[in-house]
C-alpha cells in the first residue's frame, strides 16, 4: 500500500485494498492495523482475509495524507510497516465569496467604463474544480454594469451612465462558478451567488423643476393692486444637495404683474378695469444660485392668467311679476303623461358670466310624477314641467302635491343654489269604481224565517268625492229570486213572500253589484246557507209495519225524518210496549228487532202464547235527535216461524234466486249424459261389428262401417250432436233466468234518503261469534237486516239467495249461543195512518215477498195435517 491514492468521494464501507502475506513455516497469519494516538481511524482490516475497508468519510480539504501501520503475525512473530495513503481531490466544494455581500457608493457622474468594485471568491478544490469565473444575474431588464469573468472587476458598461434622479439604488447578483469536476463518478459544476448593493450619489447636474404645472391664475372683478394672483414653485433637480432658487418674469407680463424672486408669488399691479386683455401668458424663470451667488442652471415655465367674472350671483327664479320662490297651480288629477303644466310660468336666471352662470335644474318631490326641462342652463331659461307618472297624481291619495325646484351651479367652487316651491292643488275626477270590503259574503239564516228577514249587510266604498262617491246596490243571479237588497244601505233581506225550507234547498248564491252615478261598478258573491230546524217528525215506512221473523234472525223497521241535516234527521228506535212483554229487543240505531236470547224454538214460543199463528204486536217509537225532539210511534205485527227442516228443500228453494247456478248444474248433467251415451254406444257398436258384420244392415250401419276406415266422420257427427244439445240447454236456461227476473225477484225494502249520511257501524249478524267457532251462516232471509241506505235514484240490488238448512248442532253447543236463520212466512199487517211522504212509495217487491212466504206457510201446515 506504499503511495496508495484514494479519492475523497469514495463511499463509506468500500473495500479499498487487500493485504497479502505468507509465513515461511506455513503457519496461518493474521493482519492488523493501527493509527497514531490522537489520529482519526479511517480504515479497518479483516484479520484473516486482509481486506481493508473505509470506515469514515474522507475530506481532502481537511486531511490530504493519512498515515497508519499495518502488521502481519503468525502468533509468535510480528512484522509492522508504516503506510501513507494520499487522498485525491473531488469537486465537492462551492466557491466562497470573500467580500460579498457588500454595499458600494458610486457618484452619478462616474464615467462609463470605470471600475467600481472587485469581487473576490475562492474554491478549495484543486484543478479545474478550484478555478472560479464570475457572472452577473440582474433583476433589472437592462443592467448598466458588467463584470470581468476571471478577475471579478465590476465596471459601468460603456455608453451607460448613472442617474440619481431615476434610480438611486441598484441591486446586482454576482454568481461565482467553478470549472467543474468529477464527484462520485459524475461531472458536476458548483456555483454560489451573492448580492452587491450600489447606491448612486447625487451630484449637481440637474436644472430646477417646476412643481404642479401647468399653471393657471385668475383675476376677478373685485381684485385690486397688490392682490396675489398665483404662486409658482420650483425645486432643484439635485434633491440631496439642492441650491437656492430665485424667480423672475421673462416676458408676457406687460408691466401689470410682478413676482417675488424668492417666494415666486405673482401679484397684480393695476386695477382689473385697466387690463387690456382677458388672457396673459407670462414666462417665469427659476434659476439655481451657488453659495457664491453665481447663477447656475435654470428652468422656464408659462403661467396663464385669465381675467374672469367673479361668481357673486346665485341663480334666481322669476315669475310673471319678478323674483318668486312659490308657484301654485290647480289642475285635475291624472293628467296625460308627457303634457306640460300650462299654468306654471317660471324663468330662472344667473347674472354671472361664463361657467359661473352654468347650473343644473332638478325637481324633488313625491315619487317620479313630474320632470323638469331643461336640466342644464347657461345664464337663463324658461322652465317647463312635464307629467311623467299620471297614475301617481291621485286625488284620493293626496289632494295637493308639493315639489322643490332646485337650481345648483355646476363648475364653481361656491356651488351657489336656489330653490322654489311648486304647490299643485288636485281636483277630483270619477276615476274609481266602488269596492266591496270582501270579495264574497257568507250568511246563515234559519229555515221558516218570516219574509223580510235580515240576511246579511254588504258594504262597498267609492273613494271619489261628491256624487261620484255615492254607491247604489243591486243583486242578480239564479239564486237571488228569494232575496232583495236596499239600494242605499246594502242590507239584504228575504222577499216578503219567500218561504225558506232547508229540505227543499239549503244553499243559495248570487251576486251583489255596487255602482256609482256614472255606471262604474264592482261585484261580490253572496253565499246564503239555510239552517235546518227540527220541524219534521219521523215517519214509519208502510212496508215496515208487518214483519215475519224467523227464530234466530232479526227483522228491521224503518222510519224517515224529512229534516235535512243531522242531528235533526238522526233517528233512535225504542220499544214502548209489546204483547206479550219482555220478548223483543231493538237496536236503537238500526231499528233491528230480535227475540230475546232464550227463545230458541217454536216450542218456547208456544209456551208463551196460545195463539196458533204466533202473531205478536210491538209498539215501536222513532225519535229524532233534534232540539226540540219529535217522535212517532207505530204498531208492528210480527209473525214468528221456524226454520225448514230439510236441507235439500231449502237448497232447491234457494236455487230460484240463483238461475246461473241452475244453468251450470243443467249444463254439467247434459254434457256428462252425452259423453256417457257416446261411450256406451261406441262399445256396443264395435262388439256387434266383431260378432257379425253380415248381420248389420241399413244406412246407419253402412255409415258406421265406413267411419271405421275414416274415424273423423264419426267424431264430427258426435261433436255436432253435443253442440246442438249445449245450445238447447243454454237457450232453456236463459228463458228460465229471464222469467225468474221478472216474476220471482225478491228485493229488500230500502230506506230512501236524500242526503248522504255518515256511515254508521252495523252489527254483523252473519258472524255473531268471536271465539273462533265455525258456525254455518244463513243469507239475509228477512231482507231487512244489515241493509245499507241508498237513494231511490240508484239501481235495485240483486235478489237475495234462499237460505240453506243449518247443520246439526255441535256437541259443545250451549243454549243461547246462536240464533239460526230460517225461511220466513207472513201474516196480516196493521199499519198506522201516516202523513204522505214524497220519499217513500209502495214497493211491489215486498208484496211478492209476502205472497211467497204465505204460500210456503200454507204448504207447511198441510204437510203437518197429513
């Protein structure tokens, strides 16, 4: 490793050398390495392999020669040698400035090309990496300086000059770069920069400068000799070291103006009346004076002096008789837009001259009703006021209008102004129609009120004055026949002959008209509701006065109240008297009458009464809920009967009201019969053919033998027969159905109500049990329980079905758990004479039902006899 070279950019941990040694006796050797005490250890050797590794970073600039000792030993003997490693340079150092950043003062009169500063920088690398060159990096668009790349001398560029008055300070960035070199295997150039501040020092090289040019002065009519007209100001261009300034008049003064040489104040020497021109252009000279009193640089400017009128007269308004500040006018409201107010004669004048007599006109007042022309005046003008918003000039809003007419000077410092009041008295016109306090009125009046009753009072107002504000009322419309209105007061009454009835008509609406004397009008709608009074008693339906009751099923009575509204037409039912007593219960809301729960059979009925026909009388009261309340009583004849025993008979009886079921059964029987006949005939035929073909004769036999070869012929024949039989069955069933519809239709009696009522809860007689038992149900055989009310305008419902026989009672049946529905029979009818009502009529269906029940009862009695 003698004279071993190692670059300073060698990475730490790099193996830089391998020691090699042997022992003559062949013993294994070990390698070692030591440094002088106090020196940094840069390397380490592996004791067996002899590999030398760099363990610290190298820096040639800090230590360029490293000395240490290497040794080899076999355990008994040891050989030590001193080794020196030379650290070679790598380009890892930047140039370092020696005298920057720095500040340099340079007089502004320094000649171009002169040297003003020398930049010094050092790079500690050697070779090309240690050489330094200099460059300028300026933020200014065009720098006035240049630098020598090698020596670093900074000079003012040829042809450039420093100017204190333009730039007092220059900031220059100097960049120092090295020559480049290798670092960690790559070529790199390193640089550094610093800022040099150059302060420009002012020198006496600039003439004086006038401040605030151009200059204008004015001579007014009130000026006098000695009055100050204008003052000029000049300053030395060399601001850091200024010289005193003196002023003088060069030309244009004509002997009528003078100037103070130190202050620059120009004064008038004569009266304004002695001036022969209106404009003077005076040349004023400002000169620098050295400390020795010598005049140096100078500057000349022009001062323009105008002879003008003094603004000492404000604008003034004039009327027909001289100056005037209040103008009054009387006119009708809503004049046409764009029309000028003819009754106003206004003139405005300013006695000054030129710009002093120029002013603005402006009209200030409520809204933008009026506009003034002209808006700009010079000296004098006739003022015209135009209408801009006609609708706003409304007598009903304000009977007089006040405006301010302003005249304000424009270009004068005094801004003199004048004001005048314009007062307009408005006259009314008929420009408004009467207006109601509401678009509609709602009134309620009891029915049966006497003629001439007060209904409602309407009010309309017309804001116009005088006769135009008088309002007359009238009514019209399809609903106004029963009413009239007082033309002057607006009170609506019923006609003297009018009879109000809520049951006939409860709602009226019509229009009321409010009109002024010239025919302008407005309308409002009136809604009158006739309040229903309880003035009708309930009336029983004649069809409800005799009933046939099947044990276990209720019957229903009905009464009708002619009143129009609830609660006057809501009826409550009660049993006043029964013979025998304590047998029946009645539902207060629906009027359904049923036997007490303990009456389960005709045997119990026979024990109560000895009458064979079991006809009992019940006095039923129907009472409305109005105030005062009215009631009606009637006697209901109720025949008690028992259910038919045979289910089959009951089923066939029920089929009379279900023709489509009959049709379905007949059709099914016919189709099955046809199929069975064809099947049997085919079997017999084929057996006969097998037994003896020769025995079969005739056209049918011949056809069948031929169809054996062509079976489609036989199939077509059979299909045709089936179709004909089906058609005949449908025809017969349809005729039966139509006949039943005409003669045997049984409908429940209906309650005819004109007004729709709120739905009421009705007891479910089809499902009286709630404990989960499956109890057979019967149809509504009495045709009156659980019937919804409907209007007589609706179509009648389909006929009810006949009941079927109930099954035998279950083993767990308890007495009083269930009332069975059975067919009904009828008996005599006892009715109470009642007032004729247009709402109820005799129902022929009910008569048919009674006849049917009588027939069945007679058949049953005859069967019992035999």
